[in-house]
């Protein structure tokens, strides 16, 4: 997935009210950027961190700048993290379309935001005549609290995420495929586990969904100031 060009470097002053970030650009200009991330952003929004923002030409936007990337040092290792939680759906769709994910290859049509379940929309629906439809729910991951490289999901309580697990389980019961695709928007993780202490209900729901036949895939990303692409498949530890 190509990032908007050009990106403008600076340093984070603070992130606040979830969707706002004060940043000082390298030019000296002080801006408030939109932060497309409703989560807690634990560990990835330290004051003074090196960041990159994009600038929209839209005249209707209140905040023309959007925070895209942050460089942090985690457990002594520098790492680039993409903070926009809208990215994973685009990354996943492009990767599936290009045949990057073997488990999701071999389908004729790939559709986004298709209605299903109880007033929900599946992120990606894969279809091929003669095969069960494949419902793919994409989740963003960037929480890392351990030096052993174990990423965790989620970073806050997600009733919506639990609802998705139950609806995917229903798709399996109806004879379809259902896949949870976790995309880690950083490159320093070795595996993924549910964040049991932050959302025990989701952790239990994920184990129940897997036991019921919901498939899981975990991929990390290669991130530069030009693009974000899937890099490698990682294990899920339940």
C-alpha cells in the first residue's frame, strides 16, 4: 500500500482527545494533525518521538494534516510503526488481490464492506463458484509490551470485535469459511496473543471462535516512508 506523498517529518508534542496530535514539523511549523487511531496507542505515542504526517489538498477538512508513522525505540530496538487503523483493510485487500496470502488465494471476486450477520459489514468477502464463500475480518495490531516480541490484541476493550467473532462463528456454522486476519503494523514482533488482561472477554471469544472453526492468520509489515506491505506470516498463541 502506497502512502500519501510526500510525507512531512517532525516530532510529536502530544496526542490527546484520541483523534488529535500536536506536532512540530522539521520546518519549525507547529500543527495539529488528525490521528486516525481510536485505541490507547500504548507505547507508540511517546512525546518527542519522530513522526511523519501527510497533507490533504481537500478544502473541506478542518485538519489538513494526518499522522501516518512514528519511529520509536522499543526494548533497545528502533522500529517504524504505522498508526493509522484504516490501513490494514487496504493492505489486506491489495495483498489478497496480488496473491500474497496463500490461504486466501484462488477466489474470483474480492469485495469490500459487504453486509452480513446482524447489521454488520465484513471487511472482505471472497467468492468463487463451487467453493464456500470466505468471510475475512481484518484487525489492526500494534501493541507490544514484552521484550520477547509477543504482540497483543486488543489494546482496549472491544465489544465490537467480540461481536465480529460471534458473527464469523455463525458463518462457519452456515457452511462458509471465516478468517480473522490480524495485521501488525510494525516489523519487530515474532508472534501474537490475545491481551488477556486488557480484554478477557475478547480473549475467551477468540479461543471459542477458533474452536468452532474460525481460521486465524497473522502477518507483520515492512514499513517505509513510501509504503506499507505485508512481510511474513507469524504464529498466533492462544
